[in-house]
């Protein structure tokens, strides 16, 4: 069998914006199928949420200069440069020094309950799923829903209201419609399970 390496569609082309939007789309997809197909879709939904939020922070901070998201610039050559950690990015999206890239830029304001949800999402859920240590773990669906409801508005703000990400009208509409649909699904799940 021969492959046409020049054929359109042979390569996966991805950038920080398409990666972020894809993660948001995957969050919606997994939530749409969580009860019907597989309870393990909760795991993938939470990983997608984490990736979407982290990617949104990076996208906000990068502006027009990829060096904005590189740590230890002086110590690393381009091939050894490291991207900001999750928590370093979180600190920076709250700091005008890093967020004021344009005249209309706005920093992310995080409430205490939202910060708790961020910590749980990163430290207890995403890291456990991605760097699995053998154990029997139970996660409450209500906790997942609370985290989604706390983190998604911050993601919407970063993507569509921070003023740091250049999106066309179609992208803004897609992001808002996807987040609205995730909200609708989480409310339905809460109603179905009577989680209060």
C-alpha cells in the first residue's frame, strides 16, 4: 500500500486555538454520552474540561508572542523550552502585568469556590486520571457537575471576554453555543439525579 503524503487531510494540523475549541467540543460530546454509552465518559469529560481551561489560559497569555508562555527563557534553547505550568498560567491570567496585552484586555477574577474547583480538577481529578496510581477511587457525579459549573464560566470569560484572543464571529458563536449546551446538559443531569 502506498500513501500520498501530499494529499490534503493526511496530516493533523493543530494550533493552540483549534486545540482549545476541540477540547470544549469533546467536553460536550462526552457529557452527551455519559449516561447512555459509558460512565467512563465522565473521566474523559473532566480531562477535556481541564485541557480546555488550561489551553484557554495559555491562549490568553500568548498574544502575538509565543515567548509569553515560556518559562526560564534564558536557561532553555527553543527545543528545550517549557510551557508555563497550569498553576503559573493560573496566576498570570489574574495579573495585569501578563494579561494587559491590548487596550481592552481584562484579567480573570476567581472566587474562592471556583479556586477550590480548579484545585480539585487539576490535582485530584486530571492528575489522577492522567498519571494513574493503582487505587480504588470513587468520584461523586455531583462534584464533577459542581466543578464544571465553576470552571466553565471562567473558560468562557478567557475565550470570549478577556480581550486577549482574536476570534471571528463564527468562533465566538460556536464557543458560546457549546458552553450553553454544556450548561443545559449539566442542569438536566442535576434534575435527573436530583443533585442539589
